[in-house]
């Protein structure tokens, strides 16, 4: 059974940093692309970052230069380092696994971890 | 890259059918057969219900169907049930720099 356990959310001041983690199990983590997706209060889903199998990364323009995705295949863990946080980064952050089909759609999601950026 | 365009809301009575549209461009929806749809109950993890435009993952009822024409994809929910009341999101690949592009979401209400 695929399991994704998000953690690391909390309250942080504007300009601060936070590191999210996702513990994965039940599938071949090393060979699977993983993403972070967020949902701000009252808003829709927004893709944030992808870490491909092998470690290559991309991120959304809205977080470019501030957020960095990474993975530790030895621990089946996905991470998101978030720096220079802004109020508009307040959201539930979901860890997400990409499937094997064309376009590699996300097929499993964690339960999410809440990040609140406020003074 | 702008979000894909979905109607903010849709509704139907139990037993009826409802269709939700998802409009993009030739750089995303129209350029790839990689449209997916998700069902999202507030406070829960989203669930994949359609991938590669028309395919349903195992366990998804065949009341959910989807299609694509040009730059617009559509999700149809037939035989509406109360449990179908949720938010629905479309996504498409938009190239290597934007591997996941979401629609704005549609709140489906079962009257």
C-alpha cells in the first residue's frame, strides 16, 4: 500500500525558513518522480516543485529561487526547503507521487501539512 | 504559465449527468494527451479519477468519463450521487518546466 506522510509544517514569520519532509513507502521510491503541491486558503491546487528520479528538479515560477526540492533515496524521503517565506506561501502542502503513465500524472497524495506565514 | 480554465461551479440532481470543462492552449491541453482529473473533498487528499485524457484507474466507477477536443478537455459524471459532491480539478503537462498545470477547480454540487 502506498503511503505518503507529510510533516514539518507550522507557523513561521515572513522572511523565515521551513523544511517539509515526506516519508514514502509501498512503492519503488528511487525510480519515481515526486512533487509538492499546495492549496492556499480558499484557493485551488498549485504545483510547487518536482524532484525526478535521479534528483533533477523543477519548480514553479512563484517559488523559483526560494524553494528547493530534494530527495534522499536511502531513506525514501522527499524534502522541500522553503526560504524567504511570504504571506502568500500560506497553504496546505501535499507530498505527491507521480504515476507511470503518459505525462506521469500524480496518482497518490499525502494528507498535507499546513504552513502558515504570519507575524 | 496560466492555470487551465474551469467553471467555478457546476450542479445537478441525483441521477442526472453533469459535464465540467477544462480549457487550455496548444501548449498544454491541446498539445499532449496527458490530461488528468482529480476529485478533492475538503480536508482530504485529492484522488486521481482520470489519466491520459480518458483512462480510469482501478476502482474508479465508470460513471466518471472524460474526453478531449482541441484545447478543451471535459469530465462527465453520470448518474450523479450525493457522494460526488466535491471539488474537481483538471491537470495537464505543459512541458518539462511545467510538468503539472492545474485548472482552477470546479465545485460540484448535487442538488
